């Protein structure tokens, strides 16, 4: 499949865990009407490789599932993440 350096794999695990945690924190803060994590931050960390964590967070926490920029944007970001990963796997 992909022949990637272990450091890229570790990075992807870390960024996806961070993204998942950010979605969790934002949902908790939304419920308690506290300061929120900006949507741009959630999308940015997803763009940095955390799209899988973001999509899982969206589904588990039922968070941002009615916002079109996330419903449409996250799958597009995931495709972008896969394209970048494939590029680095061929270097």
C-alpha cells in the first residue's frame, strides 16, 4: 500500500488524536456554554493531517454534523490528506 517513514506514521497518529480531542473539548464547551475552539482551528488541524480524527470526532460526539463546511469540507480535507500522504510515500 503506502511505504511511509515511521515518523510520518507517528505524526499522523498524533495529529489525529489531537484533532479528536479538540472536537471532544469543543463539544463539551458548547454544552456548558464556555469559550469555544474556533471552527477555523478545527478545520486547520484537520488540514494538517487530522481529518480522520475530525471525522471520527464528528460522528462520536455528534458535533458539527449540521454545519455544511464540516459535512462537505471534512471529506474533501480527508482526500487532500490522502493525496499528500501518497505523495510523501512515493518520495
